[in-house]
C-alpha cells in the first residue's frame, strides 16, 4: 500500500497533455467500437480527469478498498467512455477489455458505471445523484471514519437543473464538508440542445455560493488552471468546493466541437480515424498518480450482542415507537449502525436514536432524495444506515432507492404513518403505494410488522440484511401480540389462529383487524386461520398456501394499501404456482381517495377493518 | 361577477388587525375542537393572509372557476386551519362546518387542503410541491391563457430544503414568470426543531436571487410592510417575486410563541380559551377583498377531429416515435393539449410536437419533479398536459404523481425506454418498476402498446381520459401489428392468435416475443392463444380469463419489468375472482440486475424472449 503524503508525479505539462490525449483517444475508440455511448461528453472533461488522476486523486488503484483512498464519483455517468479510459490509464482495464467489452453483454464496462467495477462506489446514470451520494461518503469521512480522504464528484452542467443537486450542496455546506469537491463540466450543451444557463459561469457561481460553497471558476481545458484549482480545493475552510470548469463539448475533435448535434453519438470511423491521428494516435501509457494519504491507526470497534427491548403481550405500543427503541438498541450494539431522518424523527421513532447516539445521527431536514443519497454514500464506507421518514414521502426518493439497488448498496429504510390508519391528517400523509414501490425494487426485502416485539426482532435482522430493506410502521398504538422470545425470520410468517373454513392474511394494522374478525366469526360458528405476513417480500408462500388449502381454497387478504403491488398481489403471486383447487380470494384494500377521520373510521370506510373482513369471509363461505 | 380593477376595501389598519385576529382565533378554535392540527404554523402566517385576502388577492369567492381569478396555493398545507379560516372570512365556510368538520370523517375540511374544496387548486401536504404546481398555473396564465392573474404561493421555510423548490424557482425565472409570488413564512421552526437557516433571511435572499427571483424582505407581522411588499409584487419586471417574511411561530399566543415544543399540536382549552379572549374573542366578519381583474374577451378555440397517423402492417416503428407523431396530431386537433419534457424530447418522441407546436411546449430541462408539478398546474387551468421523459426517471416524480391523483389532476404521462429492451445503456436507464409505480396510483390508467397503430389510438384516448394516465413506450422499432382502423378501448385487449393449449399474455415488446413463440410452438404442434394486454390498468380480465379457461388453465405472462406490481400481478389480480380450475401460471419477468448488451441479448438473459416463452409453455404442457 502506498502511503505517499504529497502529490508526486506528472508535474510536466507534456505528460499531462499526453494523458489527456490518451483519454480522448480511448473515449473515442471505445464508443466507436461499441457503436454507442457519449464520446463528446467525455471529451469535454478529459483534461479535468487527466490532471485529477495524475496529481490530486489520492488513490491506490491496486487496493480500491483502502480506507484512506479518495473517492471519485462520475455523477455524469453517461461519460463512461472517459471513466473507463481513466481505468485503463491507471493500469486496471486492458486494451482488449475496453475495445471489445464496452457496452457489450456480460461485460463489466456497462453503458453507465456501476459497482460491478471495484473502483466505482455508486451506480450513476440517473443524473443529479452522484453529488448527494458523495455527501454521504464525505459525512462518513469527516464525522465517522475521521479520515482525510476527499470525495471528488464530476458533475455535468445539465444535471444542475435537478433539485437533488441543491439538496446536496445545502447539506454539504450545513455539515461543513470541505472534503467534497464538485467539478462541474460546463460544456453548455445538454441532450437536446443548450442548457438553461449555457456558459454563464457567473450565474452558476452565484447559486453555489448562495448555497454555501466555495467556488473556483476556470477554463476546463487549461491544465495549469485545473491543477491550481484542484490544489486549492484541498485547502478546506469548512465549505465544500465547487470547481466550475468552462469546457467545450467534443473538445479535441474540431469538426464536432461545441455542436448540439453530437450528444450521445459515437463518431463514425471516418471522423474517428483522423481525429485519433490528430490527437497523436493510440497510447497505452499507465499513469502513477499520488497514492492515498497515510492511514491513521484507528481502533477497530466490534459489534456486541444486541439487547432488544422486551414487551409484555397485550401492552399497547405503536410499531413506529418500537422501531425507534430497537434502532437505538441495535445502534448501541453495532458501531457501524447510523441513522438519518428527514426532519420528522420525533414522529418516525428515530428520535430515540438521536438522543442516545447523536454522534451517529445525521439530520437531512426535509430532503428525501438527499436522505437516501446520504445513506447510499454511508453504505459505501461500510456503515449500516437506517433512513426514516413518513412512508408517503419515501415516494420522493424512489429514483434514489432504485439506483441504490443498482449500486448494490445496503440501505435500511423505515417508513412510518402507513395507510389510512393515520386518520385525521388526510391522504397527502398516507402511504398507500409504498409496498408496491419497495417490492418492485430489485432484491429488496419488505417487512411490515404488526406489533412491537416483531418490530424489534425485524430491525435487528435488517441490520444484518444486504440490499434494500424496508420496514413499514404504523402510527397508532396496538397490543403486543408476541412474547419477547419469539423470532421473526425474514421470509417467515406467523399463524396466529387456526381454523378450517377460511384463511385471513394481514400484515401490520390489518393483523389486529383479522384477529378481531376471526373472534367474531368464531362466535358465528366459522373457524378462521389468521396469518401475520410480516415478511411481505420474501413472502412465506408455503405457509399461506398450506393454510388456504386446508380452508377449502378460501382466502381473505386485507391490506392498508392500494390494491396494486402490495400484500394482496404478493400473496396472489406466491400462490400462483401452488395449484390450489377452488381458490377463491377476497382482496380487501384501499380503493378510492380517502379523506380525514379517525383511524377506525377510515379502516372501516376502506372495508379493511374487522367488519369488512367478517363480511368478506362470510361471502366466501356463502 | 366582480370586475373591479383596483384593490378596494379594508384600507384601514384596524380592520386588517381585526381580520388577522379573527384568522388566529378561528385557527385556534378549529384545531382545538378537532383535537389535532397545526395552529402554531397558522398563527405565524395569519397577518400575511389577512392582508393578502383583503387587499391583493383578486378573486371572486362566489365564482372560483372565473378564469380571471388569482390563484392561492398553500404549499405549507399543514397550515390548513388558516386557509379554512380564510374561507370562513370570505363567507364560504360557516362557523358550524369549521368547528365540527375540520379533520372529521366525511368533511371537506381535511387535515391538509385538497380540491374537494372549490377554492383549492391542488392538494398540498407533501412539502415543496405548491410552488412547482404554481409554476404550471403561471405558465398557463402568461403563455396560454394570456390572462393577468397572479399565483400567490404560501411556502413554509422548512420546505425550502426540498430540491423541488429550487427546480421551481429556476423555472419561474427561466420563463420570466413575474405572475408568481412566493410568500415564505420564515418562522424558523420545523417539526422537530430549528430549521437549517433559522431567521437568516439574508441567506434565503441570496439563494432566491441567485436563482433569478426578485426578493422583498419584511417583518411578517407588520401589516404595512406586508401590504407594501404585496403591492410591489404586482409590479412585474420579468422575475418571479419572493416575499421573505420573518415571522414568529405561534404569534399572538405569547406563552407558545417561538417555542419548538408546539409544532402540530392543538392548544388545550386552558391555553386556547384565554388566548382567544386576548385576541378579542370570536368574530364572524366577512371580508370583501378586491375582485378579479377584468376578463379580456378571448376567442374560444374548439377542438376539431383528430387525424391520427396511419401505419402499414409490418412497417417497423418504435412506439416512442409513434407517440410523438400521435401527440402532434392530437395537439393539432385540440388547442388544450400541451406538452412538457425533461430535456429528452428527441428521445421520447415529444420532439415532433416541439417542432410543430412550439407555443404549446414547455421545456422543463432535467427536473422531473417540476415536470409533473408544471403539468399539474396546467391541468388546473383546464389544459391537457402530456409530460414525457425516460420511464426510469419518472420514479423521480413519484410523489408528485401521487399528489396529482389526490389533486384530481388529469395528467397524461409518457415514459419511454422501458425495460431491458433498451440494451446498451444499462440498468440506470431501464424502467423496471414503472408499471408497479403507476398501477399503484389511485384511479390511474396504465397503457403499454406494442405497435405504432395502437400507440396512436391510445394517445388520442389519453387526451379524453381523466385522472393520471400513463403510456409506456419502447426504444426499438417493431413491426406494426394492427390495421389503422382498429380501435383500442381503454380496458380492452387484443387476441392476436387463438389456440387451445396455452395462453400467452404480453404487452409492449413481449407481444412480439409472444407471437414469435406461438409460431414456433405451432411448428411443434402446440397451439397457443396470444393476447396483447395493451391496457394494463384497467385490465381486460374477462378476455384473459376466457382464454385461460379455454386453454386448460395454462397461462404464460411475459413482461419487461420486475416481477412485482406489473403485468404479471395485474393478470393474477384479474384472474383471482375467476375461479379457473387448474390454473397454472408461468410468470416471466426481469429478475436480477441487468447489465448492458443488445436488446435481444437482454430479453434472452431475462427469459422473456420467444425462447423463454416457448420453454415456459412447454413446461406447463408437460
């Protein structure tokens, strides 16, 4: 491992020029050979990357997991020809891989970079996400790792129209993240024409400054200016640094420079060939940049056994509060657990963690995209982020969750105030689409506990779960159903009552309604099986199928969610292969736009309370 | 209808003070009577609203649909006690409704305002959305209606942390919307404590100015300053106006003023009673504010019959391109049709409309939240917005779509580049969750055509469809399957081939794979029914159920989407009540994270191409 402490090589301009030319040539060659890709968006940033990788990126290419490494995020992920050319110049990607792999099936050199490559922290390609993710990595560096690494984020100018960029600058400034350097490649051209602000670097500078950043404006093709700006960026003064680089799209290939007609188009051979020749032809130089800074000795903190809160059966407790208590317990046991919230920690339960472990809590204020972006960045550094807000408002961050899955990030997300159960606040605050959203995320785990005991156990399991995991919690207090020694494996379910006439499946709040319904049905001589499907994904399809078979194919599913993509459809999917003769399903869900009312009134209005379940069960029995 | 042209009444400060006191008293009373709500967030803005409604809001309360009316949007929707108190002071909501309806079941005075009230344009309560919506109303006023109405948006300070606010200010400035006035109630306290910037009005001012707004900073409890600022706001200079009002949360009830402990809490009787007395007790004054400006005579433009493009069977055409052509045809026929895109109109097909009807196109650049917010605002004014971007990036706007449904907005949304079919660009650009997202939206219509003819017909139907409608289009070109006289009713499907051994259901790109599979199966002596489920929601469950029954219960569903919440689960839901004996389903969907490749390679990798369908059909037949 290199432990050089000052930038070293490639001080001579010729070498930097040669490297920039090589990056340009390789960007052109890779995309032309693939027949697609974004050479022009790569050419504009080639000089920036040549200087960065040679002189300022403190990185050990042989050891991408070195904690002291700087981080390089291509927020403008479509410039993948450039980043892959950088990896080639770093000696990590070979000529053949670049020329025959780029954008091809089975290759790790995908159209936009993803962490299937060891030097890529997060997947990019949905614009405006690299900087929010970078803020998370920088929070880890400054407040948790306490390591002097820098986070360099290459942004496009088009993506500055995304509000998430401003959420990120605001948080970088609020948290004094002078370890973040955003380099904006202002080539003035978007996909379909000029950007809003073109080359008005002053306008961009005013915005970044107003949001608390330090701004350095340069000619993005002047190697000396680039070098000076990047050196200056290392002088942290408590503010994030933004290098605004005026650049030319297609720079280096005069006939396409600054043209709006060449976005996302590979150069045809007749342009590529002469352009490559003019740029000096193919080079295969390998650059030795400055290695990482010295890694301070940091004591390893190990996790200890979790002591979860214990609850008495029958005790009333909201699952959102049980979430907060469990998160605090998990956080006490595992120093890698961190928490974030979007300014509603006193409602989501996370407030407990804030009080107990404030040094591992990050307030994201009302900025849900940044909430998930920061969690993604923290997960890059091996932390276990739990991010919470009202479940309804997680819809704000869907694109970040989706990209988090592609980034192979381990994100624990908790959404409170699910469903019509919340009552008086009305439909804007009611999550009725969150199960559909979270189930559709690749590789996700979706949990929806009905009581405090199961919540506690599931929170502990989330801490050990890879990928995107989601916990849905309820506003109101409901009785504890399970003894504290009960365990709740992911993919499991609980049979709370057994009967032979109808199976009732619920999750969360509808488990309590199902139990009440079963009690009333028993009074009418009808015996029902009640299943708590606390693990919505993966679903315990085998247990449910067995119960439905044993109750003559009769099944009531009740969920506090719209009818699409939630528990009901999860159950139907789970039973699709089970070949249950005479399957007859009543799917009770929220149909229509709710208003205000008490939780009980609204559960009744939606037909998902005990009354609705009893009526549905009786209809099935006929 | 009032056509007064200058602000009239309530010039005397006593009357304004009395009105402000009445609004405070009613805000306290309504929330205390309901036992929940946000009185303190109402009290901070009461003076602002007293002056606005008395002196500057040009509005005919008796005729909320008057096109000349100003628009009032409560972006801080949790301050609903205040807006309902305003409606009472306007003579529209009675004492009894306010005191017994607020937040109660069945009442139109919900916890957050929604358009079940005739004076409410859009539902608010998910913060950061009122201003983006207001931008859409202002775009209509300035560029389409050409009416001098103003759009007044009351924002909270906490919600300025949402990136969507900055997307909105950026667009308001880009489009020179000097008919927008944002009034920011800077009471320095959010839900769980101080905001990031507290009372640093200078910091806010720098941000708004940098984004192109004109800023007026005032004491939000000084009636004269408020009046002067609002009068000044009417002097448009091509920039949107932002009134930054320094206020005190809980203002008017000294014992809770500026306290972080009273967010979202109704005052108990022992505080409410004396406070109301101190404020002068209950008043029932009705205020006559300035009426709307004179309505210029505008020629009514009527829609004519649409002439849709016609395609030859077998002709290759991408549905995204057919979308653009159809949208242009629909736009030519109906002057209410407008289009918006997030800077990818050359990819989504919308570029055709941009060229043909530039005066009805609004470029939103890469700001998907603002894209849907603007569409929502345009729909408030009776326009028929079609908003397009890559389907993957619509996830960015999920919260806006969800709120659009609660707003009862008619939004037509087109998402291109669906699924792994897009090929080389890789997973960040592949929509694999969009059907789940859009199906879960209340009252939505979800369409996924397989060819150019059906795309054209469905686009014309979307123009006549209420609620949220979504069209999913495909990147690659595929043969036209239908003659131009074929019609595609919403809720319908097409049986493209009939057999008796297995039913294959596809939509979009998998229809072509299903047809190829059926052809190959026929060569192996297996006759398949192939159904094009172009209407994913509502689904033609009856036709599918009939086909499945006629093929011995054997069903293959293939979709270019993750397995959750999409076509497969829609079909399972549709069949759940059909009681099909021996139902045996193979659900082919995208499982795992794709990489790059050709469309064909990736359809094969996912197992949703003809090979995968043939194999699944043969497994079912056994």
